[in-house]
């Protein structure tokens, strides 16, 4: 086991430095024009549950501030990460596990990577280590994190990544192996996004809350004027009418489901739990849904 900051094997990527997360130096490096970092890949692909491609584009083109105020969940992750790393050391004492700084791809200097560690296993094969802490149980690696380590593997020319994760109070490890076809699809999307940033061309619209809040933030002051919406206005009104019908039907189905459960905690389809009947204290029961992968 090794915990120094010297990479445990020869790498072709270019070393850029060691910066504390969310430090001014860390932000300055990420904010350089055209730079794409591994943690942004899921967002660019439309996979992030937190930020949309349009929001990231607005940040990278200077339309929105590109700094996120740390919240309690982020701070907790920072505090817990060293403990998870120590646990990983203990699980794999025969491996070299090295914390490293920020690197750039040897040919595409705008492509940055800042993995949690570079490692060598007992067979002297290199791999990427990513450490995550989440309250959500994983059946598999979420797609936005999978895309992130694909980016890291490409920058360092490594074919394997491992996640050491504490999720829902459990410690687990997940493996991700290189897939050239999958990465080429990722790279094409990232390259298109980068060109849109450099040319100030907005990405395609999406239905995320992140985009909606970004558009609200970028909207100019309201003036007492009329603006013709044309087909956009018609689509909006039709969508509102459809939503009203769907919400009414959805409420009906929830009512029927609670009645059908008749006090049972779990509702199943072919033996798989899809809804749960929950209750807060002595309050009335309500449905919660098990989300798919």
C-alpha cells in the first residue's frame, strides 16, 4: 500500500498541479476557456441529476457564475472521503493506492482529470479509484459517474476503474471496464458541447429543473410589452392541458393503489416492489415510488 503523491506507474498525461477542491486555484483551472473536466461529463451528456448541459454552458460562457456554494451534503462527502479511502486501503493492502492532483490529456490539453487515486493491483495492472458517499442505494454505478471515470480512463490510458462507495450506510465496490465504442460516443458529445461553448451556441433544450432555473436567472427585467409566441405558445398550452389530464389520472391511480394495498407496506409487479406505503408518525399514509436504474 502506498499513500504518497507520486503516481505508481509511468503515465503520459500532463501534470497540472495539486489543488484543494473548491479553492480559487482549482476554480481558475477549471474555468479556463474550453477546459472540460471529468466531473462535467455526465452533465454534458444530460445524465446529471443536478445540473443540465445548458446550465453548464451558461457558466462556461460567463452568463452565470461558475462556482457552487458548498452545501451540507458536499461537506459531509469531503469529511467522509478520507475514511472511505482508509477502508479501501485496508481491504486491499497489496495494492498501491496513490492520491494525485490534476492532469491533462497528452494531446488534448483542454481535457482535464482529477481522480481520487491512481492504483496498481496485485498483478501490477493500473486502475482508477473513485470514492463516493451517498444516501442513495446503488444497484450499479449511476450513468453520470460511469461517464466520469470513462473520461479519466481515457486521459490516463487506463482500462479499468473501481468505485469505493458508502451508499445507504453500506460499503461496496463497483468495477467499470473500458469500452471504446461507448467512449467514442461520449467524446463526440463532449466535443460538440465544447465547440458550442467556444462559439457561444446554446445546447439543445431539455426538460430539467436546472435549465428552467438557469433561464429564469438569465431573463431580463420584465417590461409591460406583448411578445408573439406562435407555435411555441400553442405547444405550451397543449402541454398544460395534457399535464392537467395526466395529474388527474395519476391522482386517481394513487387513490386506487392505496385502496388496493389495504394496509400492506409494499406493492409489487411480478414480485418486484414498485411502490411503498409510508407514514410519518400518526399521519395519513402516502405512496413512495421505487425509481428504476
